[in-house]
């Protein structure tokens, strides 16, 4: 299903799912450059609710219908034009959090406007503003350039997590508040709300300036206390090596730090958390879309990389790396947990390369989990189908999985392609893998019954005719046993049908290594002849594996 939001300018920067009444599922599509009906607001942005079925209609969700608020006529205190509302969207049950990280405001004593960012929380029919960075700590050294809502997430509990990468001279900041308190304390006449149970990171020394804490966020339990902790990408930390930090979900204390290994790879651009190996411990995935690796010619090439951090029961993480396949594809720009897509008991993930593939239309790689981690070979690759317009399609720029949209028991995936105003729903379907085995048990040969001719010599024999159709290699296993006296010049003949090609004898054990077989053609009859022994001693049993296609 393709869902093109109308007149959005740059839609699908964020896509999510909403479960409505009667268990109906809707697609939520952020359109941060869309025009709205707000008075005197240009490209304020919106969030669209779209049907995924044959109807496919999209309609805007009204979070805020007002224009700018003023101190006095022609003296605005806020600036909603070009605020990019809908740049980030998350949903949980009937609640939707949508943000405008480029929302500006000013205090009455200052003329300069500052991009503090703002969000709106919709719970049922009630919409409230949530702007934790719109505070009295203004200017660049405070929260004046916070861009709150640049990244957001819900926990399984009652909290939201908000990233503001511009706070404190762009050191960045994480802020978490309770949903119940956000709803209860909202007052449209109060511009700066204090929350009693707020958790937030604080400013550090100047060496941490320009780090961008809060650039990307995720949640997951990383200390086994049953409370989800906060994960954030910090892509310009450690002198642009990049970092990913995990903070305690109870008190925002630092728990773990992961540091990138290559400058300017943007390690931490994207983060995701899910249990990939079925051990009930949350694992972490870190994207570095500008990572460079050496090609076959020894030159560095930008291919992108995912760091897979498997949480261990004994503490700490086992880290492996997964590199991209194409240069300049921005592999790992977005990473999304998919749930158990193939129903094998292990969760799977999707990794996007939005500028990969034919004409840079974008690719999304599906990777399956397994007991020892992530399978490094993608099980499926989704390709963008749209040519570039004024900008690349960016298929895969945003991803959302792990929700069963059509209720068929398999989680589905939504892929955003903002360059072509499109969001695509990929509905998972059952796949049946059939493994067949055929066993033929002939009667014991009667040496007195010589009904066959072999080179004009009457011999005893048994014949079976089998019809098998398969494009894959076929291995024929033949068991031969001499239950009589020693047989001289004993041979096994396997007639190869004209539709098949003989590959060779499978030699996977010592007995087969000693078996001598040859492919022959006599009078247009193609056969494999195996020497069973001269003599084939009484009681000898041999197993022959012949492989063909």
C-alpha cells in the first residue's frame, strides 16, 4: 500500500501506527512542511492519520488550531511558521506525541527568537502542549537552542523521552516526564511548566560542547530492574568519533557509554533496542551511516555500519559490526525492530540505506535474529520504486515495524520516502518451507531371478521409477548390502534422466571417500557407475550419495 500525503512538502519524516477503536489500525505520517489552517502560519506542519486498506484516505489530526500568541498586537511571543511540526511522531495505545523541533519563541525582555522546540500530546480527544525546553534558562548556554522533540519515544510505563540536541551550547539534553503529569499540569496560559517528577541531564564542562546528546533516542531495560532505561545517540561527541549513552530510567544516572572508532562516521545517528537472540536481554543497535571501509583497491569508501551490541547475562555487551554494501548509500540511517517476522522465536530488524540501489532510489535490508545474534546475510531486500524528483526519494529514511496491521499474526513494516511524498506499508505474509524426504525400500534381490539384461548378460535386478521436480540440487542416497557370499566385480548403476545433470558424489564421511564412482554415457544412456568392491565381501554394506540438479 502506498500512502501519498497531500501537499506535505516533505512528508514521511516520521511514520507510526495508531490503534483506534474496535482495534482498527491507522498509519500516522508526519508532514513537517505541510500548510495548515492556522492563522498567518506558513508551513506549520501536521500529522496525518491514514487508512491502510483499499480506502487509503488521509486526514490531518488537529493538535493545535491557533496561530501565534502575542505579548501585544504585532508583538508575537512564538513563531510557528516553518516549525516542522510532525518531524517526529510516536504513538502508544490511544496517545500520540508529535513535535516541532524548529518552533521558536522569545521572552518579553528579548527580541531574539530561539528554537526551543515544542510538542503536543494527544490523549483521546484532549490535546496539550509539552514544551520542556521553553524555560527561563534561555540563550545558547541554556535551553534556548534546545530543539526539543528532535527525537522522542514512549516507555512501556508512563513516561515520554525527549531529545534536545541544542541545549547547553549544543551539548544536548535528554528530558523525561510522566504522561499523567503532562496532561494534568497543562495550562494554556502558562508558557513554562515545571514537572515534579522530571528526569533530565544537566550541562557538563565545555569540552562536551557540540556533541548533540538527544540526536536519536530509544528505550530498553539494560540493568535487569524491569524499568526501561534511556538510550541516546551523541554523534559528535569524543571529537566527532561519536558516542551512544545509556541512562538509568529511574534517576537519569549514566550507565554505559559506547564510543565510535572513526571520526565523522556519525556513530549514534540512529539507535534501536530489541532482544535479537531470544535470551530475554535487550540488545542495542547503533547506526553510523558515514562510516568508511577500505574497498578491494585499498581506498576508503563510505559504506555505513551497524554496531550490534548483545547484552550479556553476566553484564556488559558483546559487540559485532555489520557494514553496508554500497558506497554513499547511507546504510544504517534508520534501524527498526520488526518483531518476530519469520515466526522462528527470534526478533528481526530492518536497516535502511535510503540512497542505495538503482538510481539511488533506496533500499531496506531485512535481517533475521538467531540464537547467536544477528544473521549477517539479509533475508530480504526491499527496493524503492520511485525516481527522484527535485530531491532523492530517500526510501527508508524512516521505518516502523513490530505491529500487525492486518491482524494476520505477522508484524508489518512501514517505510517512508519523503522525497516522493510517500509512505509504504509492507504486509508480512506466512511463508511455508517444505522439506521432503523420499525413502524407497526395495525387496531383497533374488539372485536366481535374472530378469534384466546388462551388456547382453542376464542379471537379477530391482527397478523403481520416481518422479521428482525441484530446481535445487538433489542428493540420491543408495544403500547396497551383500547378504550372500562374496560378489566379484560388484557395481552400482544409477541412470541419470535427461532432465537432470550429474554434479558428483557427496563425500562427507570416510566410507564414501573410499567409494569410486564415474559418470558414463552408453548409447545415449547417461549413468553413474560405482564400484562396490572386487569382491564385495559378504555382509558388506555401503551407502552412496549422488548429487545432481
